[in-house]
């Protein structure tokens, strides 16, 4: 079966029911990718979260923030016929890729991870697998046909 790679760029949320689709978030440094998949509906979605929280009321993409990306993912999957209680979640990223660079607000990668975890907890969705932290970037893939999630780095590829 030929795979159809569907890139999920910074601040984006994408969905698919196509068995040949592979949702993929590249270059996850401090960003966090969140993949949700329903095994009964065989549909999934992915968000590429850039920051943890909105600092002001703006019309920015819902996928940009951990606190807005998760409800957006869930809503989109429910619209596709998925059931919230069936959803499985995987998260990857949240690195501190330049440890010597100190942000005035703290470790953005760790803050993104906390925001995503909190949003999933609020929605009652358990994390089935994760690949987080460190000081290197990752690429995360969600295979819609099977729900398999892989994470690769420059060093190694692993299923989570």
C-alpha cells in the first residue's frame, strides 16, 4: 500500500480517515505534536503545538496553543464520527534544543508538554505513548490505517 504523507506544519491541525494517509509533524524541537486516533472509526488527527497558552485574545490558528489545539482535535474527530471515549493520544517533542539559550519565560518545550498534558487530562484522554524532552528534534508520524505512531530523530526511529 502506498502511503500518502500529510504534513502537519507549525500551528496546524489536520485530520484524516484515509487508510493510506500518514499524518507527519517534522522538526519538533520545543513544539509538541499531539496525535489522536479512534480505532473503531479508523480516523485520526494531529496538531503541531507551538506555544502553551494564548497571551491575548487574537484570531491565531487553534493549533498554535496546547490549550486550544486539544479541543480543536477532539471536535474535528467527533465531527468525523469518532467517539471521545475511543480516542487514544500520543505526544512527542517538548525539547530544549538550545540548552544554553534561556527564555525569559522559562523552558518553552517543558511548558508546551505541561499545557498539552493538562488539556488532555481535562478532556479525560489518556496518553498511550510519548517521546519527550531532551535536546534534539523529532519527527512524529500517525499511520491512519493502524493507529501506529512512530517518532524518529537523527539518531533512531522508534514506535511509541
